[in-house]
C-alpha cells in the first residue's frame, strides 16, 4: 500500500461502545487522502451505531453510505448488546432510516466494482467480514488490503487488559474464519501495540476541544469517561497505519485463533514466518510520530 495516493476505504465499526471508533471515523472524514466508500456497523444495536456514524458524517458535511450489519455472532451469545453512546443521539442531527440486511451485499458490490483498490478497515468484532467472505469466497482476492484492529500477539497484557482482545473474543468463530482467508495484504494491529497510545480525559478534552467535527465526539466521550479513565487510540492507530506506514513496524507470520477451550476462546497466537506467510502483525510503534500525525490530520492542539 503506497504512502502517497488516495485510498478507497470501507470501514466496519462498532461505534458507540469504546469512544475510539468515533475518534477513528473523525480521522477518516478529515484525512485528505481518504476516499471513504462506506460504513457498516456490527454487534448489538447496529442501527443505533449507524445513527452515531451518520451524526458524525453529517457534522462533517459528508454523505457516506451507512449500512447496519449483523447484531449477533455466528455461534456465540452476544457480549456487546448495547451502544451506550447512543443515549446522546438526541443532541445531534442524524439519519434515522437505513437499509436493512444489506451490509454484506453493499461491501460485496463495492469491492467488486473496485477490484484491487479497496482497503477493508475493520475496527470491530468480525461477524460482518466473516459473512462477507463466506458469501463471496472471491472477495479476499479482490481486496487491496485488509487492515484489522484485532488480537494480541506478543507482549503480555498490561494491567487492566484481558489476555484475549475484545474484537477477537466477541465473535471468535468469525475471527478464525477471517484469519483463514488469504488476502494480498492482511495486517493486524493488536492491543500489545495500540495500548501504548492513550490520553487521559483531561488531555483528550484539551487536544480536541476546538475542532468543530469533534463536538459530538467530545459529547460521546463523556459517556465513555464515566466508566474508563481515558481513551486508548486502538482504532485510530490501525487507520493511521494505512496512510503512514512508518508509524508501525510489521512482521510476517501466521495467526491462529483458539476455539476449543472456552477459557482461551478468541486468543490469537502468533508464529513468525517467511515473506510468503499470510499475515502481518504490528510489533512496534513510534508513539510521538503517531500523535503528531493524528493531530496534524484532524487539527487538534498539541
């Protein structure tokens, strides 16, 4: 994925739970080299999540196609039933009607209309993506790349983090199916790297308070901050690594997703490999460079 060209991006998100999805979408809407072809939402209250995405797109003056997707995992009970930030929707103009049952078809059509050009960015549990690949097995070969905020591959989790990364855990069978497909560029940015880029609530408010697009994001962030002492830029880092490949270093190998043991279900184990190995995972990050890049794109205050 060259560093100086406009990218065609499809975003799959569970916006409305962790605030970093909204922080990621704001970045994509403001990035001059991002051609955001569409947004699909996933997990519980997918339509409310679509409304949140719509509110941010309207705030940006952008008409981006938005499709609510799967609300239930392939086989497991749903762990993420509610979009807590939707409680603030009444304060922001947003679309209220969306196509139903068309998210997978929309992704399929968009990728087929742009063969070899679309980067599929998934920052959520992988149900929609697994259904897409199962519906049309040729789709992985038609992607320019698959970039995922998913998994944990190297370092032990820091205090407060579970050993199994959330996106991989919520629909572990979907995670396994997606890692089983061969994509030209298949990159994962896991929490062992993303956990290194975080802000306290005070830093977040100070940095983004004067950006017009961030007004709804700041509103929703206060809901997140009632339960969490800050925000980690998991999803924005995965997105930024598409546009600036110097932010993260990647190594090739193979990812295995554990399914048999309930206690470790969704665990992503990593085996280093050769240049022909199917997966790339992030192993390092230039933290200062990431924040400079992100703030330069969105126009925040250092």
